[in-house]
């Protein structure tokens, strides 16, 4: 039997590394758990990982700061657009004040019959806070956000699509979509997986007005959303199911040191990753749980270039800022 245990992580392309650190560690109070580089290509680009207290699958936001490469993306249709974060019930007033204190405009809206908070990353990527009750994931408090307000992790992903019905069909054919569909205007929401695992929400927003969004690595865009496949055997079975349903735009297995993944381009244009935390250690394969994010880590093939890469990458500091301004 195949299964999907909710989300694993979401990866964005942003502008500068320091402004990204200040946004995620400062404004959002998240934990930096890994500093490494993009494994693909030859241009050195950071890969930064942020999480809740425990680095749970479904709590991870990772970023590629593409300012140094000079590549700017286009936000449009047929593209993942919203980073949706789960926060405790009753915390949105706190977050509105905190974000505004950091100079970030926050907008209160009602979507799917519930209040949400909308705001943007400095690079323009759209963020949404959704209140969730009984979330077992533990927020990080050392970034200055009290536990009763701290971000649990990722809630899901919002995807703009020219033909939303094609994306719903894809999830029904091969991605273990749960039966319940909720509609609100141009937005359709549902969950995938064999249970209500954290980060299992997909929201498809019909968008026939915008131009095609960027699919490449480019600042200001979401690159992919990763799902937690649990183990390598299940991961292979899900891949075969997707290919067997006729969705063959799928990669070979990629070893990302901390997890192993396949990537599939969905009919909406959004790139999905089928991820399994590496069985030989995950985040702690090169750092202890207490030291996560403290040192610059490299995959073995890049270790010989350590000094060159450090010399070409933007200098960043993770000392933190004015804590708990709100």
C-alpha cells in the first residue's frame, strides 16, 4: 500500500541571502538548521534551510538566494505561488503586529470561511498564515516568538493554474487525493495523502489572466513543493504510479545528502518533489541536533572548492536582530 505523509519542505528562490535570513529568522522567528549550497549547476548559490524547533518534515522552508546570479523570475499562472504556514489558533493579531513592526505590510482576509494573514517575502514571494488547532509540531522560541504564537510549520501550497481541473485530475489519478473538495470562488482546496499529515493541503487558484510564470531557478518565485514519502520503497511505488498514469515528466532519483528525491512537473506547472529523509541521518548527518545551522556544510563533491565558494558567496550573519519587537 502506498502512502503520502503530508509535506516535507517547500523551496523558494529569493534575492539576497542576508535579507532572507533577516526575514525568516528575524520577522518569522524560525530556526536556521542548515547552510549549504545548491547541488545543481556550477554557479555557487547558497541553500538555506529554516524550520520549527525540531526540524520536522513539513516544517522546512528552504531558499536559494539568486541575487548573486542576477536572475529574476516572473510570478504568473501555472506556477506555485503561496507559501502557506500553520500558526496556533488565536495568534494572527500577534503576527499582524509583529510583521508590521518589521516593516512588512500584512493584510487580514477571509478565505475558505476562515481568517488568514497575507504578506510578502522581500523578494515578492507570497506568504499566507493559517490558524490550525491541535497541530503537534512545536514552534521555535529562541527567535523571540513565544510558544503560543510560534509557527508550527508549513500548512500547504497555493498554486495558480490556467486549468485547475487538470491539477485535480492529476491528484485523483496518482497522488492519493482525499475525496473532500472545498470551493471558494476561483479557489479549490483539498488534501492529499492517506491521512491528515501536516502540510498536506493543496489550494488551486484559477488564473487565466496572468502570463506564464517562471519555472527555472529565478529570484522571487517558488521552485517546488516536496511531499514526505516516508521510505525509499514507498517512494519508488509512488513514482511508478505517477508514470503509470501517464505523467512521465519525472526525474531520476537525486541524492540531496539530507534526503533523496524524484521531481515531477504537474499539469498545473508546479514542480512537486517526492522526498524521503535520508536513512543515514537526515539533518544530523553532519551536525548534532544542538549545532544545526551553525557551520557551512558542503556535499563531498564540493568540499575541494570550500574556500573558493566561501569567497564568492555573500557574507551573512545570523546573530539576531531586535528580538520580539511586537
